């Protein structure tokens, strides 16, 4: 159990590591190039794993509805947007806002699909997330000005 | 990084320059895309294998990527610079994530535990990465305000993950 917990934390670390690596590549090239490399390298890697382990086409791979195969184009936009955001607002803010966006849109999709859920927990969860975003934004307008001080560039 | 100097003491400028509204909303909407990806790719995994459900979006994503690069020809920021080899490994890190979560989802942790622990892993790494300016990205010191916002967003997420279901 503890081993699985460590693996789950590691999975989260790898999500952020991937974003950091793609952000670094986009500094040299562009956000679109970094998303291209993410997909091509990931495709090559998964193909090798598929050949080594097998079972890639297990089950009924072509049995899903057509739109289910369109996750890739959304993923392309997602990686490009993440690479852009991490350079603009930093890794922690990017992770925080992506988590907030994922959680709130997840509740909306669940409700739109008529999935059963605990309404009061949904309200509480969304309210906490919105409060967090509000706290993060609330500093935007207040510029700290202290009389008699100047802003000097670091030597 | 710019610094604010007050009576000989230095204060980090990042403390008083929060993100612009457009960047802020953009990152939030990006998180919404993730919900669509989980939904679409998860639907593939209902009939096909977990590996297939990760393999297919990498192919269709690559096809769109090639089309976009050919049509828009985005400018390369530093054409002369030597790009470190590890900067190309984001895709491998992402593909590994799929395999790890596939394993932990089927353990006692289930999906909720996998996501919750994953959020913790993401945040710890991002905070360290910002603090050190890891891999050449801009260095940022997290502020007290950032930590409060983070605590609220994570606790809201935990409530949704563990109590939001039926």
C-alpha cells in the first residue's frame, strides 16, 4: 500500500517534470514546437513499450465512439498552453490553476452527464477552489509602495 | 530577478507582481482541457487497452502538431542556441505517468487516492522547481499568499475527490 502511495506521488511529480521539460524546450523553440516534440517522443516511447510488453491492441480497440479518438488534438493544445503558461506565471501557479480548472470543469461535465454526486460536497469543493483563486488574484491590484524607497535592479 | 531595496535590505520583486488576468484565465481554461482529455481517452480505455488509450492520442496529437507547424511556421526563439538533450524528454515523462497511474488506480488507492496523491506530487515538485528556477525557467519565490491559495485549492480538490461522488 505504501509502495503504491509512493508511485501515485511519483506520477504527480512526473506530470510537473514533464511540464518543466516542455517549458524549457519552448524557451529555446516555441510552445507549438515543444508540444510537437512531446507528442512525437511520447508516441515513439509508447510504441516501443507496446512492442516490448504487447497487448497494445487487446480488447476491442476500434469499438469506441469516433469522438473518443480526438483526445490527441486537445492534448496538443493542452501541452502548448501549459508550456506557454509555465513561462508566464511559473510552475506552482500553473499547476495550481490547471488543477482548479480541471476540478471545476470535472464537476460541470459530471453534472451535464447526469452523474450522481453529493451536491453539498460539490458546492463546498468548488467554493474552496474559487476562494483559493480569489486569494491568489487579490494581490494583483495592490502595488506595495513604501515612501522613500526605490526599485533597484539586482547587481 | 528584480529586487526592492529598503534601507539596505533586499526584497524579492516577485512578491509584488502577481500574474496578469489573461495568463491567469488561460491557465485555468487549460485545466478544463484536461477534463476533456481524461473523458475522451478514458472512453478509449473502456473497449481498448490502457496502453492503446494513451498511444492513440499521441498519434492524433502528432498529426495535428505537424499540420500546425507546417501551416503556421512558428518562429524559433533561439535558433542558434544548443538545446540540451533532456529538454526533449517531456513526452517520456508524460507517458510514464500513464503507466504509473494505471497501476495505482487498480490498487487499494483507487482513482480518488491516485489523483489526490498525484496533486500533492505535482505541487511539491512545482514549488521546488520555482524556488530553484529548475531547467533554466524563471526563478520565483512562493509568497504567503500563494501558499494560502494553494491550501484552499487543494482542500477543495480533496473534498471533490473523496466526497463529491455518489
